DNA sequence: TAGTGGTCTAGACCACGGT
DNA sequence: CCGTGGTCTAGACCACTAG
């Protein structure tokens, strides 16, 4: 047997999706129908459909069925305008912030090296885009800033608040990576365990103060992406 | 039942991994052992272990067992030095290129809009890092460049070749996103179906010629990440 | 040969969604 | 109510890895 049965079946279904036999939003055959059409047991039929879900081609809904995915990714621009309400509004996305945690803590050792000192404000929030939980943001903020702007930071995007008060971000170091949802994140973003996530681990610096913010933003990988424009001055580093 | 059995078990095993009971590289209990310890059927034990694999916590090897993952990600710098052999060497990574396809083709409509014209050289290659297939690169190159440097482009990184010949990249637009492996990619990168991938869809511009290269680099999401440094001139766009 | 994971079957019960 | 997907069982055969 060259390929397992469940795989052969999922490829057949995949072809129908890509060729448009099943349009985005359409329901694909139920487990029962797959069992009948390909003459396999339910476990094999389930497995075939699970393969499609794992490739992000369909989303399954208990009690209803499996439906062809239909998605347009929202773009985070990493260049000039850092993630802001205005930038998201331009893409037709309304941002609301749900605060999970906001308190003064002693930072883990890695973060102490970056921000300096031992104490910082730790904020955890969930960003809802058009009401949909889309991003988990965990950020450490320098203690003086975290204290002064506490009320606003709880309710809005970190960089928007800082820039509004004249604290301009001069440089940002960012690492973009992808991971898979663990239990906590899968609950927060309402995705299955292991769902692909796109993570932006960032440190922001201001001219006068040095590193002022360090944190990570975790978003659904199937709905978001980052764009960057790199201009080269002709010089080589 | 608050949580399914397979989930409860995978969380128990997960705790042991995170707490260090099972060290990176260690073998975790076999399906048979999980069946005995938690008194469940094999399918449930398998499912529990599959949950861990899906979170990237373990890798399973047929005939051997499941082992705690141990990974350090390689960093692609998106800033000044574009992906180059020299930059990778600095991280202790030796790059070799396996050419899959190199030929003159008519571009799909979206790509025609970017590069202009109708014809380009299409190159597909697999990049091996220290001998491990790590990145699938699909790139369209302006026809005159693709023709002149054909031999070299087959065997080295695109940007290295161009810069070596004095064609300097002046600007790059990039979008970083994550996807899940389909069958073709899973074969090429030797990962399971649905494995998380990190994709860099990029367009490079030279001063004189405008857009000269457009393509995407698809890498294993568990082994690679992108870093960017954003400097702001103080101006607002 | 013994142990491991990979695939598959038949059959059961539960929970959710719409009629 | 029926159809959907979610979980679970017991048992079978195959393929790979090791000693």
C-alpha cells in the first residue's frame, strides 16, 4: 500500500476543494457519506476529514458538519505605524481590548536583561478584532510608564497609548515565529489544540529611555500575517 | 465529563515534560505503557501522544517511540543582509541547494502585475541546512537576469548571486505568514501533513530595474524564525 | 524475536444543532 | 426527533527498529 487509505480519501476531497467542486463555505460530505462513498469505516472517514482540517482547508462544526474554509488574512504592518487602532480601522477591523492581568511583578531573568531593573508592569490582554478573539498580548512595561498610564494601557494598544503621550518609539526589534497552540492559548483564541499561531516577540526602545517595552503578541496563524518593507541605504552592516 | 480522557492524559504527560521529569531527547512512555498507567484503550493512549506531537512537544519515530523535542530556532535576519550563505554560516549552518526546477515560464497573473511582462524564469529549489531539508524556495526572476545567471542561480541563494554580480537590491517588500504543510511540501521538507510552516513572500527591487524577483520561501515553523529591526526616522507616514 | 508505532474494522454511547 | 460530529472500547494486521 503506497499511501494509507485515509490519506487517499483526503487527497480526493482536497482536489474537489481546490478545483471548486466544493466552494468556500460549502459543506463537504459528512462522515457517514464518506463512509458510504469510499466504503470505509467511520474512523477512516473521520481521519480523512481530520487531515483536511489539519491543513486548514475545512473547519468542522460539531452537530453541523465540515465546511470549506474561506479566509482573507489581516495584515499587521511592522513598518512605520506600529500596531494601532487607526491602522486596523483602515483594514476594516475594529479593535477592542479585554484586560486579563495588569500588575507590578518581578521580571523573569531574560526580560530583566532586556529592560533592566527587576520590576515591571506585566500586562496580559486579549485583542478582539470585530469582536473575535484574535491576539493574546503579553507585555512587560517599564515601571514608571506602567504606573502612570495604567488605566489607559488596560484598555488600548500599548504603542498607541505611549505615542499619544509623546513617548515616541524610536526602534523596535522583532522576531516573528510560529508555534502551535497549547491548552491555555487554545482557550483564549478559541482554536483547537495545536492550531498554528504567529508570534511577534518584540522590544521597543525610545530615544531617551532605552528599552521600555518587551513582550509578545500571539495571533491566529490562519487569519494574520506581518508585512515588512526593507529599504537599504546602500551600506552594508 | 469536563475534558476528554485523551486530553487529560496528554496534559499530565505535558506537565512532566515542562517540569523536566522527561528531559529533552528522552523517550516518553510508549502507547502500551500509557494504556497500562492510565487504564485506557490504545486509541485513547495514541490520541494523548498525538496531542503532544501536535503541540510540537514530542516527535514520534515509528518502531522506536516518542521523544521530547529539543529545538533551537535558526534566525533569518530580514534586515540588511538578506538571506545569504555568509549569514547562515555565522549561525553555524552550512547551506546547500538542490535544484528542482529552472525554466522560462509565463507567470500567473498576480505575478505579472508585480514583475511586469509575461515571461520569467521560475526556479524551485530546496535549501538544505547542514544536510537537512529546511526550506522550499519558489522564485520568479526577470527573464534577462534568469538567463544570464542560470547556472549560478541553480546552485546558490538568489540574492547572493545577484549581489555578487553587482545587482544590488535596494528594497524588499516581504510578508511573513504561517501555513500548514500540504502533501507536496510535507514530502519536500520531510514533515507530517499539517506541520506548521513559516512563509516569506517577498518582492525585491533594484534601483535601476524596479521589481526583479518575486517569490516565496517556505520553512519549517518549528526550526526557523525571522528577525527584523525597525528604525524610525521620527517621521509619521 | 520482541517491542514499537501505523492503519483499519465494527460497534457503542454522548453532546450538539436543527426540524 | 434525526443527523451531525466527539469520544471510547476491543481486537486485528502490518511495518519499522532493535538486539
